[in-house]
């Protein structure tokens, strides 16, 4: 296989798209991070796998689906910018969405709150609705294909590739297109796919967000797929007690095993969610609620025209949602899909709704035909439900008035005004700018505090006042150079500034105790809370005696009013009597009458001078330098051949480092 196709990183596709790094890899394509060098923007590049790209029919469908998705105009669909081919590489250039996938969020969080789940599924359905309106079926709706960008952005990705795979020449009979955990029953049983299969997958995804688990699991993908055919998706509240019943109803509505009982497309399911969020009942699957006369499903239109819909005995919308154990002889019926499994324990309700359908005459008529309502159904529509509902409503109202409408005010102090306003707006609050005030710790323009304060109980729409900073109070630094330190400190205090503890420097020109400079310099606007530094003269510096003969050092010390105390150093290579160290050190503050200790050199040690007589000039010089001496040469023969050292001086012992003179001549 061509390694270029398997690893296109670094290639420039069509002279425009630079492939930078791999982001993800799927069964039919890989997605890479890329850069559009022409427009200088980051893009995502979907590149078909080589073995699929070589199939002409797959390539045609790949291109066709890219063009179809490019026509979609929805903020909840990953935009397609371009499509092309470079050699055997077929690619689609798409919008790059930074942020995690829904799968990554679920892996990190486990399950989401009802509000978060509905926010995300609404974004998903908005994107799918735009596709369904354009006649495009996703066929692989799952958390891996939902991208969560910055803020509240939700985008559906990976449109069309599954449809392209369905048209490949090497597709095997019975191939399931999609991911097993999200397959609709009709996809498994008859390989049928339409907008309602996307609705089913969205319902499964809503279940997974609410519970943190998938409704059906198994040892193999095929086992999971057949569970979607044979088993009802359970109510989320059966796994997570306390979830609202309306969420159970939404999941049941979208995951009904009979596609005719589901919303016909994503737009209708989105409408049902909107009704729930507004506190209204879920609309039935009929023309009056959804406008189902436009549905592509004939069964749906038939139900709408008749003004009826079916509801299972469990109270779920949809005829296939049968509760296990409703009747002893029907236990296990859900394992065998067919007419029995979808017709037992369903009731036909007139267009007037549940109340009209359950008039006393109708109920007696049903019983006269030998039909007995299940216990749960009889209990739900008895007067006891009114008592329970009243308790729930009163309890909910009490909770809402006491605490439910309130939440904790987020902390926005130390933020810029723009960031604080955005944070409050995201929390459903309104920001107002109050009177600014000075602050020594918060930069000018940032938020000092809020009214009410951070952590206070507030409710949606409440106005929060932002108190912003003017920065610290400033004062002008007066010019106090040349003044005694006490006077300078007083002048700073009169200007509203704090003098810092003085620092001292020697000066040959400024007398002791006089201010040399201020930190910062004079006339600077300076925060009142920050101390102003004072640099004060400590007088002339102590001279540097090191390297001077002791007699000369004594003279200089006497001229500035100090006395030298002589100490002999242990050893030194400097000439005898030379000052090699002093205390106090040079350039420290000079105090008249001070005693300065100096150490003088005893002179370099004496060592034996090597006997170099009779050696050549080069040999003699080398030996003397190795012994630590300097060498001076006296050659009256001008380096004549055969000349050697005729004599040298001094001989015997000499101070190390001293100079030895060698005389060049002829030894006769």
C-alpha cells in the first residue's frame, strides 16, 4: 500500500491545504488538522481510506454527499468548505471545531444533568433538522460525532460518509450501516433508514447523557443490535431515580420500536423537547401537534389523519413500549418482535385526547369486550393521581418560592468589565456599572466587588451592580535631593507619600546624611500606598590601599584621617611590603579616625636556581621558566651555531618570579 496515502501528514493538497497532524481515525476515513494556506485559517481535513478511495462508486457518493452537506446552513452542523482530490487522495475540507466530543465529555463526567442533556440534544436536533429538511440522513448519530466547541456550541459532524458506504460495490448482504449501540430496530431487521432512524439514535443518546450508560449492551455488536429489535429502551428514571417523568416520555417517544410512532424527523422531536421545557405536555404523534401531514412516513400520516395515536400501558408514548409483567401470559413477549409484541396492551385514543378517550362509556365498552386495563393504567387515570399531582405542584411551588428560583452569584471580582458582563450574562443575570472607586490592589478598569456580593443568592434576570476600580490614589513625588534625610522624609509625608527606610551610598561630593536621589525620581505620579525610596550619602569612600607599598598606603590613609594597622600575610608572590588585603574594604563609608587593618606581602619565597651552564639558550630558558623564574638573555654572538650558556646570575637561591640573566658564549 502507498505510504503516502496512509500517512499524508506534511502534504499540501491541491496546493492549498497543508496536512499537519491526525485528529481521529474511523472505519472509512481519517480526520486531520490542516491549514488553508490561501486563507490562513485552520481546517479539518477528512481523507478517505485508500482502499475505499479506489472504488469509483464510493468516490462519487463521497463527493455527492460533501456537496449536499455544503449546502446546509446551520450553526449546529460542521460546515463543509471544499472537496477535492490530489492523486488518489479524496478529501473534504471542513470547519475545525476546537473542544471535546460528547463522548469525551461523557467519559470524563459519567452522566450529565437534565438541563445539560437537553441543551446538548437540542443543538444536535437543530443540526439534524437542517439536514432532514434538505433530504440528508446522517445514519451514524452518536456521541463521537457531536462536537462541543467553546461556550455553548454544539455541532453535528461526519454527515454522509455512511450513506456513501451503503452504495459501495463490495457491500455484503445484511451489512448494518451505523454504530450498534444507536441502531434503530428497522435498520437491523430490514436495513431501512430514514429521518426516524436519526431520531431513534438521538433518543438513545439522550438516554445515555441522562444515565451515563447505554440502554442496551451485549458481548458483541450484533447482540446489541438485536436487543434494539427485541427489547424496549428502559425509562431513564429506572436507572436514576428522581429524574422527571417528562424525560422518560421524551426517551420513550424517540426510541419507540415502531418508526411510525416516532416523530417523523429531528425538527418534530426538537419541537417536543421545546414543549417539555416550556412545561407543556408532549404533543402526540398526529397532525395537530407536529403537522405530520408532511411526514415522509405513510403510517404517521394515517395516524394523523385519523386524529389518533397509541400509548403503551406503561404510559410511554408509542405502541411498542410494553411494560414487562403487565400480564403474566405476556412476560417475555418483547423478545419476539411482531404483531403481538406491538399490539397487546395498547389503546386507541380519539382526537379529543386522553380525557375524551376515557369517558365512562368508552371504558365500560372496552370492558364489555373482555378488555381489562392494566393496574398501572387504571391507577394513573383514577382520582388518586389528582391528589399526587396536587402534592407535587404544591411542593414544587413551595420549593421554587423558597429556594428553587435562586442560585449562587458567580465570582467576577478581579475580572475586566467585559469578562464580568459575559460571565453574568451566561448565568442569566444583567450587569450594571456602579460608581467606581480607588483600589490599591485591583488594576484600573477591573471589578473590585459586586452588589450583591459573590456567593449571594440571586435569581434569573436580577441586576448585579459592578463596582469598578480607578486604580490606586496617586501623588506627585517632591524633589528632596540635597536635603537632610529627616527633612526629606517630612516633605514626602506632607505630600501624602510614605518614605521607605533610607539606603546609603558613598559619595565624594555629597556630605554625610544628605539625600542623593529618590526612587522613583522626583515629579513622578506615585501610588500613595507604595513607599518612596531615599538614597542618602554616607560620605566619601574609604580609599583602596591594595597593591600599594605600605609606606605609600600610610600616606594616603593619613590624608583622609584614618590609621593603618599592619599585619604580615602568610605568603604572596607580590614584592615584599606590598598591601595585598584590607579591612574594611575599599569604597565603604569612610569614618574619620577609623583604624584600617592591612596585610602586606612578605615577598615571594626563595627557590634554588637551576644550573643551566653549558645548555643551549632554548634549553636554559625552558628549565628556568619551569622553576618559576623570568629569563633575560645576553647574547654577544648573535645566536651563532654551537653557542651555549657560558654563565648566569644570580646563582644559588633567588626569589621565585625574579629574573635570571643568562650569558651566551663559547666554552673554551
